């Protein structure tokens, strides 16, 4: 019995020391050769991906000096709530003052606030917070339905592959991220307008009834997607994950 | 010391009563160990934590009523599931707990399956029967399968769902990439349903490569395919200069000329760039081929190769012969035979040959190859398995060139060699191997791909779904993929359709591409006269699409041949095209239809009937729909568009027969040319 407990203690001790030694073994950070005074997003903010998965585009941030000129050789570190991975997690800005990192969001759907920070000449932290959205299964399904049926009218942005019909409509539809409007509508109203068309809520007939094309769960998925991407977020937008 | 021990023993066991008491106490303690262990167990700790958490919530009463203490177990003998996860994850079914930020007390996200019917480990893996976090989540000595990281969760969908699955885009993409990037040329993948996975990248034959390009270009391409075209699916084999020199020497020396292909330039390549650009545009080359624009964006389709630097690659005489009839060089090509005349070939080839990058071949200087170099090149071409993908004269396609991946999702971790510092899990291994294969050994032949992190994750997801359980599931538990048919139209028209590569874009009877409309029922849908005219000179039906039907310069005979075949063979059993007349509807019905079109159904949101007022840009323009579609098809379409073309963007409006008939009457009166029956009266 004593021997057993002794061996358990020994095991515990070794595991403790190994876990400690692993922490100290991480490589030293590269030394910055320059310091900026501001950090700005270059691209990659406000993306949506599926929970636990990599964002489609890398996050690119830039360090500027007081004149707004890019600063090469400054140190940028990324951090976020547990579960978010950055590849790389830190780096020195390149010749155009930028660092790009590939971001994998946490495994739970919600809004993830990522922080990028650098240190200025007086060793003070300068930080920038960027928000990304992770979708759950239902919201992913909603996004797919949005792409297939809704986006052509509801998204005012055109791409090379998809020309938006938004500008051609006399009464403009609401983009799904338009939180100011959509957050005021409850789920029952949204279900009615999707299923029975605009006239169900005394709105434009240009919004057709989709109730015979989409199933009940399809409509729920679409609503759940709009709630997830709404800007500003509504009360049921899902949890926000920031660094403690 | 000895004395002390002796006195202690004396004190404890001095007389029989005392000894009995001491022994009883020891027994009592040891008997209490098991209940105590149970009492202090991890899951009890979590259940206490849960009860404490819900106590202060507004919905505490409901949550408390739902709560059941003790070990919770889902037992599904059919699936081999014994899951006790809900002993700690107590709130999985409580949707109102959605504001709890982290597990173990969050509700499960909404999915199409019920927890009680599938359990947890079917999707998440891990050890279901365990009642401690460490044993349930991690791999232990007795249990190798840890919890699957969230980023690969869709691989579990793929065990049962064999085809594309809405809501699992990562799995779908991974499976697509395995075919599209030709992974399965070298790695055999026998799918759980017994079929062999097929590649969809169609690498060209190299047997006549000397007709097509120069040794210098081959050298540069072998060194870095992505330097020539960023979108190239050919991976980088990280060849040394000598290797690329010798392999290019062999490929040129081994190439045999195709009869007729070495024809001298019959027309001088024109240097009129604007005429070339407009012919390139009119022919809708961009539907299949991409070109990098001035802003650096690659724009265009990915059916054919990127053409940004094609002038560096192809020989002028080969390009002209190819444009004249690509099937002379490659019988299986996805490229249509455009039937260009000499002037058009000259214009287009001149335009394409000007697409060069002066840097690409600037530093490539190769001396004439020696026989030794050619022999070494041949050896290298065999060693690297080039013939797994490409047809190469005189070299046999190697069998099982790379390890089979049919059960890769079950590869034991003990059989893997990990890199220092990496997590010892199968998903991490697969992802790292795809990302940088040569890190695992310089002698490895697997080339370097330029996948994005998201693409690597999706590939790993698709591969993890190839496991023992997927292969051994009873068919009743699986959702089969729709098999790709090998439908081929018959006769003269069938030959013509192959020549025009209709199936590169259109789908008919389950075979073909998805770029253009499915034509399975085209014969019920359109009017004969319109189809003949359209084939001869396709006008634009959907103004917003960048991919459109090109003009193939068909003769009258060819257009009629095709039309006859389509009108006869491709008919829907549910739409009789002659059941409704193409004109002669009462004026009142036409007017009613117009009102419905602009009022109740607001069709102008997506369609254009009157070019002056309507702006709808999504559906086809309907100004001439009365000369294009049959009335019976319009009526059936109004009643249920998805029944005729699944997935179409037009919503089903559940119209009454009267409304559908009135709209049919209105639409069939739109004969085009501003002479619609309504406008006249």
C-alpha cells in the first residue's frame, strides 16, 4: 500500500516536472528591430467560418507609426480565448509592415474576439481587437441556403461570379447582417415573412413566399444564420469569446 | 527504532480484544474506500457544479425538474454505443442554457440527429463508457481513439453519408479535393460502398508533348508548376536542377509526333489584340479558363488550365491545330470543337500567344541532352511515378504507387512516425503530412502541394471518414451517394454532342457537369424553332451570368440534327409539350396573368418582361419566352419548379391551376421584338 502510494506520488511529481519543463522549453521570441505606435487591420476581419475550423482568409494586420506609415520589423502577437489557434501566433512585420496569420476558431459557435498587439517605443502595449464569427451546424446549413436562394437579392455586394440584384429592386431588401432592423424582428415574424412572403407582414411582394420550397427546419436554419452574423449582434447572437 | 516499533505493536495488539478492535477498524476503513471513491467521483463533482449553477437562474425550476442524478447512459446495441458522457455533460438537451459559454454544461448545437438515437461517440469518438474526463477524452493505454477535434467533426458525418451533404461543406470539399487534385491517382481509395474513388483532374498525356511545348517550358514547369500558373493542380516535386534537366530531356526525346499535328502554320497568328480579346470573350473561354487580371486576381473557370502565361508554353502551330479541333490531339478533352475558320484561329492564337511572362523562361538555358541524361531522366520519371497521373509512351502506369488510403481513418498511432514536437494523434499526423510531406523524410516522393490551411483540414476530414466503422456499417444505416451515370447519347447526334463537349457543362440523365442547365427534359421545355436558332447563335438568357453558352459555328445541318435528337429523346414523362397551345388564349386571361405577374407574385423582382420598366436580374429574361418555351412547360413550372429542376432558385408558389394558367397565357404572349400580344392591343 505504502509502496503504491509512493509510486503514485513519484509519478505525479515526474509528470509535474515534465509539464513544467515543457513550458520553459518554448523558443525565445524574436527581437523587434522597430516600434510602431498603432496597429490596424489590413484584411481578414469579420469573416465567418465553421466552429473549430480555419478562417477562409488569413488575418493580416499592419503596424504604423505616428505618421501612418507602415513599420517593418515590429513585433506582433496574437491572442484570443482558449481554443483559438494562430499560425503563427507572433511575428515580425515584413517589408510592408504586415504580419499574416492563419486563424482556427474555437469549437463552439459564437463570436470570437481576437487581439493583436505590439509594443511602442515606450514599451506600452498597443492592441487591436478584431471579431470573427464561428457558425454551428444549423447556421452553416443556413448559410448554404442563403447562398442558394437569398443572397442574390439580400446581399448588395456583387462579385465576379455573382451579380447582385439588390440595386434592381424598387424596395430594397435588408442585408442579413443588418442587425438594426433584423434584431427587432422576432423569430415568429421572420418565419412568417420567409414562409409566406413580404405581404404576410405588410411588406413588399417582391419578397416571395418560400414556404413551399424550404422546409420548416430550413427556415429555422436561415434565421439562426441571420442571428449569428447580425451586426450589431442581437440578444441571441450566441456567446462572445474574448481573452479572459 | 526497533524498540519503538515493538512498543507500538505491543500497544495495538497487546491483548486479543484490542487486536480485534484494531483489525476491525482497518477492515472498516478499507471497506469504505469503494463508496468513498464513488462519492468523490468526477461526475458527481460536475453534477454538483451543475446544480449550483442552475440554482440562481430564472429557469431553475424547469432545469431542476429535468435533472436526473447518477450515471446517465445511452445504450444502442445496433451501433455498439455505450455512452456515459451525459453524466458530466448534464445540460446537453437544455436549449435555454445557450448563454453558458463553455462545456460541460452547454446544450448541444441543433443537428438533424437525436442524441438518444445516436449517442455521442458516434460523432465525437472518445471512450463512451468511461466516467472520468481523462479516460473519456484522451487516448489511454487501453483506448486509442481520443475525442475528435471540432475541426474534423464532419468526418463522422461522412462515415454514413456517402454523397455530398448539405451542412457539411468541409467534408464535401475534402472529398472533392481528393479527386480534383488527383490524390487518388497514386493512393488507391476504395470507398466504403466498394467503389474505387476516381480522379477528376484529367492530367494530359505526355506521349506527344514535343508537339505542344518546348523542353525549356517543361523544365520550368517541373521545377515549379505554380510559377507558371498559381491555380495549377500539379504539385511541386522539389526537383533539383539536374533532375529537371534530365526529366525534361527524356520527355522530349520520348515524345512521338502525332500525324497531321505538325502541319505548318496555315494562317499567320494575328496581332490584333482587340479582335482577339473580343473573340475570346464571345467564345466564353473564361467559363472554363482563368486568367490573372491586372489586379492580380485569377478570374475564370477551372475546367481547363489557367492561360495567364500560355504564350510561354505552347508552340504556335500546336495551338492553331488545337483551336481548329482539340480532339485531334486529345480525344477525351473537355474542350469543345469550336469549328473556327482560319481567320478566327489566327486571331485567337495571336491573342493567346501574346500572353507571356518574360521572367518565366529567362533563366532557363539547356544544352542538348546527352543519352546518359535521357536515360537518367527516364529512371527519374519512373521513380517519381509520373505515369500514375500522365500517360507516357513506353512507361507503364505503376500499380499502388503510394500507400492505399481506404482505411486511413483507423491507422493505429503506434504505426506512425511523428515529427518532434507534434501532437501524437492521427488527425494531426494526416494534416502535417499533407502540409509538408518531405518533412517526414527527404527521401519521400510525395510532392509539395500548395493547399490553404482550410483545404488541408478538409482533406484530413475526408480521409478520417475512411475507417473500419464506415466500411462495416450495415447498408440500412448508410445514406448512399447518387451514382454518377455513364450515360452517352447515341448515333450521329451523340457523336456531335461529344465533339461539342456538351457534357463538360450540361448534365443529362445524371451524367455531366453542373455549370449549365440540366438538359434531361429539354425536349419538353423548348420550342423546336427556338432551339435551332439558339444552337446556331446562342443569345443571352441570363444577363448576370459570366458563364454562358458559346457559339460553336454549327452548320444548319448540325443544328437540325442536334435539335431533332433533343426534341425527340429528352422529354419529361410528366410534361406533354403538345397539351397546351402556344397562342390563342383569351385576352382576359392574358390580362389576369399580367396582373398576377406584376402584383401578387411580383415576378419582375427576378425577371424582365418589359425592358423599359423591369430590372430583375436573376432569372432568365422573358421578353421572348413565348417563342422559347412550350406552354405546357411554363404551366408545369409555375405549379412546381423544383419538380422539373431540383435546386432551382425559383420558389414554388403553390399556385392554383387558374393562376398558373393565366400566367402561362401572359408569358406565352411574350414573343419578343416588342410585338407581344398585350402590347399590340
